[in-house]
C-alpha cells in the first residue's frame, strides 16, 4: 500500500490517528500532481528518444550501408518520407506537451480522468506510428535495393533466367520480415520498459480518481 492509499484510508476513518486528515481536495491535488509529473516525463522521454535516434543516424552516416545507399540516388523517394515522419513526430511532441499543460491546469476530477485517457491514447498512437514507420521504411529500402542496387539487379536477372525469381523475392521478403520482427520486438521491449511503466502509474491514478468519484 503506497502513501496515497494510506492517506485515503485515513481520510475515511473517524477519530484521531497518527496521519493527518485530508480532504477530498487534498487527495485530488496529490493525484493531479502525480499525473502531471508522469505526463511531463512522457514528453521529456519522447524528446530524448528522438535525440537518441538522431545521434545514432549521424553516428552511422559513414557506415558502408549508408554510403552504398547514397549511390542509389533515392532522395526523391526517401526525403519526402523522412520529412513526413518528422512532421508527424512533431505533432506527437506537441500533443504530449499539450497533454502535460492541460493536466497540470485541470481542477476537476472527471476532466482529469478524461485527460488521462487522452494521454494513454496519444502514447499508444505514438508507439504504433513508430513501429509502422519502421516497418514501412524497411520495405521501402528493400524496394529501392531491388530497383537500383547493381548486385541485387544481377541476382534478380540470374533468378529470372533460372525461373526462380519468385523464390528469390519470397526468401528476401521472409528474411527481411523476420529481422524486422526481431527489431520491432526489441523496440517494443524498450517502449514497454519506459512508456509501459509510466502508463501503469497513470492508470493507477485513473483508478484512484474513479474511487474518489464513487
């Protein structure tokens, strides 16, 4: 039983005891403060995550694969896709910040509950977008390789001559899907450890508010 549970238990009791008497407003203020802090950390962590991936992308800029990919001259395909991704991420950062501001200024338990639910939805949408963007990016890169990589084109030509082009495509797609599934699993594990823990705490605050409203 955490501090809030002890205080709520005491709040409902009659008579004197060692804990201070707290009103409904006092307990609500505690839940509000905790919820505001959690949403603030969701916003901060999302920004730190974005900075982390930017650093990784710059660190790998001179990697062999990236240098090779530059020779494909696929900027007209990838650049708009990347810009779209950044715009959507900016939208989520804005939503996280506004969720924090809204929750911090909430003075009604029912509205606070609604804002908590909105925050939960925003986090789930953010995670979903990142995973979908990762999957689409992987298959876009694969498509560009099939179309512009000389070695890949040579393999396709040989497979076509032997009547095994569908087999080549199938094996490549399956291997890519398996590797992508492993990567998505790792990313999901990260999200579960970070955002999952914060959402659990936020859900707990939501349940506390429901009890107060009864």
